[in-house]
């Protein structure tokens, strides 16, 4: 069986360094908010080209705390509307509802899977206060256009970069376009920790310090809580793991691009729609997502070929049970949810495995 994502093999590449980093933390006696966290925050901010980075417990906390910080600062209030695409992971939308704001779903661009300005502009109302673009599958949304639109309409922009570590648009890294950006370092991400971890990034010091306060029980000075915060911190061991893996992120991205390019050149099957991108050197291919009309038959074919595939995501947001009846139909996202399949694109796939996957996809015979 070719695994969809072999995390054990990925991390084995850096085993000695990861163990040394872990031992260093253990021996230090400091496990929360110490040197490794501070160093990772600085290094990741430098990698993105932003001024500030704050490590938090996970990607959902990063999103939720960012929105909450804007409320704390008076830039958002209850029932304000936030535009977000309907084909994202549910966390993007839950972070909005968690803060008593109203998500406004829009269908994505059917080629790129991301938001575009046309879909956003059609849903803006007098209550719209923010846009939450998700750089899905590793390709940056058209942020130059989105930022121009947001500025013209006085809207905040919060980038969801959970799948776009290292992606760029015209040499500018994802996470450095918006008023703020949020990252998940869930183990399966392109930059993955060995547990849960996340980060908030911004050039806005006041905003970042507000997130920092909220993530630490509402406290800047110990035992003095200025607001009702939570506990969401990046721990020292995960920060140490991320510092090791950040050094190799661009190398792994290059491998992912090479695999994606080979898929695009050699997959040739009328039943398969391959993904679209504008510049392969900007896409980081967290996923390589194809579309297949007779998906169940294709899934059985790949299983019988001993290839593990996945689906990101099989349910559009408006069809999630937790949001039943709350949103209008989203025809593009709903159709995508029936057809999309993610092929393996792990940076530790061998060339023989890649060839085998291509042959299996080409051998598929639809209905």
C-alpha cells in the first residue's frame, strides 16, 4: 500500500536533529514560553516577511483569537459579517461563529478552489466587516485583488494559511498580505509539528499584543487578567520541532512541486480533471486535488491498486449538520465535494511510487 502521507518517514529524515532539539528542551527545565518559542516566532516571522509572530496552541485557536482580538480592539462587534468560502475546512467558519459573528458563504472559483473578487463583491453588505480567504491546497488566493477590494471597502482581511506554508504570489509569501494571518502546524501540514501547534502573524503590534493577552488568560502581568482570555500556547518542545523542520520546508516544497509537475504532464485520462495553477513556483501543493465524476468507482480502483487517497473535503460548509438550514445552497462547493480526490504528494514518495500512481490513474475506466 502506498500511504497517502507517511509522517513517520517524513520525520525520520530529521530524526537525529529532532531528538537533539527535544533533549535540549528537556535538559533546560523550561517547557512553556521560553527560548525555543521565542526563536521560532522570530524565525517564522522572518521567513514570511512579517514583523510579528505569536505561537498558539493550534490553528483553530489562531483564527478564533485573531477575530476575538479585533473585537477587543473595537474593530469588530457581535453580528458583523465575515465573508468566507464554502469549500473550506469547518474550522475556518467555526472561528467566526465562536465569536458571535456571522459567516457569509461564497462559492469558490471552480478552477483554483479559492476565493476571487467577483464572488466576494456579490456578497458584500452594509454589515460586512471582514474577509477570510483560505489559501486552499497550497495556492495563494488572488490577494493583490482581494486586498485592493478590502481597502476600498474598509474591510479587515484575515488569511487562513493552514495549507499554504511557503506559498507565494509575485514573490510575496502567504501570510504577509492581510491585516493578520493564521497558521496551523498540525502534523500533516507542509510545516508540521509532532503534535498540535499554531501561529498568528501580523505587522500590527497592537493587534498581536492583544492576541498574546487573550491567549494567556487575558493577562500581560501575571495574576492580573485585563479581559476574559483563554490558555493557548505553543509549547517549547513543539517550537523546537518546528525550528528543525522549518530549515527543510523549501526543500520539501520543491519535491512536492516536482511531483505535481510530473502528475500534470503524465496523467492523461478523460475521466480526470487536473488542478489549475498560474505559477508552479508559487504553489506549495499541500494537496494535489483532481476531480472525478464517478468518484466511488475511482476510489475503489485506487484501493484495489493499493494506493491510499483522501478527500479534502467531502462536505460543503452549508451541508454540515451543525449549520443545517443556516446557509443558501452553494452549487460549486457542493459539486466539488462530490468529485474531488487528493492524490498522494508526500515529499518522501519515491519516483517509482509516483510512476505507479500515474499509471493507476491513467488505467482508471469510468462509467
